[in-house]
C-alpha cells in the first residue's frame, strides 16, 4: 500500500478492537461481515490497513475469503523457550 494514499492510520485501541473481535469468533465469513460487526464504526480503508497488519504479523490468514485467527502465543512461548533452532 502506498503511504501517499493512506488517509488515516489506525490508533492502537482500534487495532486491538479488531483483533479482539476476530479472536472472539476465530473465523469470519468475510471482511465485510467482520467490518459491520465492529463495536464502533471505522473507515473501510483504515479497517483494511488493520487487516493487512494482522496478516503480515502472522495473527490471521485469509482463506477463500474467510478471516481466520491463527496466532497462538502459548505455542510461540513454548518454541522460544526451547533449545530448538528455528530457521
């Protein structure tokens, strides 16, 4: 996404709100369904920035249009505390 085309960057509380909403169901049928279910209304462009961030950070995956929560902090903690070498 080109930085010049971004009108409004999301605030941290907005990112957390979207994260929590996704985690509450673990799977959403579509981005639109998720966007319409949010507790407060946000611009769709801002919503898309959040979705891109969550994908890039490995917290969600979008498969066949569905948004799926995949982040597992317990698994990450277990692997980061082990002597296993990750490449």
